[in-house]
């Protein structure tokens, strides 16, 4: 079954997990998520590897931000980052 290339927001209830929202990952094969303040950063490794970010309100819904996709310059098929991380000065690691 092909991947959907989407991000799902789940909430925890007494009966289990409930699907709250689903948005596009901004690329192909999302492999890592990092949250900071009101932004969720997504690392996509397929196709043209990129970072993408979405705004989250009250941590229950996600809104795509226009122009937020940033390609990973120099990424090669055999050597790709495996996780997204942000320092306290908002620099990519």
C-alpha cells in the first residue's frame, strides 16, 4: 500500500485514540517531526528532500503555511538526515 504522505493529529481519550485532523506533509515520505512554540516542523526524505512547517492552534488542528517548504540543498539519496531538531536560538541541527 503506498504511503499517504500526511500528518495525523490524534487525541487521547478514555476510549483510546481519536483522529482529530489530517494534513499534507509538504513532501514525500515524512520521517521526523519537531514542535516549537506554535510550529510543527516536518522532515520529508523522499523525492526532493525538504523541511516543511505547519501552524498548530491549541495543539488540535494543523494549518499549512504558504511558502514554508524548504529543500535540503545538497541532500543525496544515500546520505539523508534522519531527524529534525531546533536549538533554543532557532537554528536547524
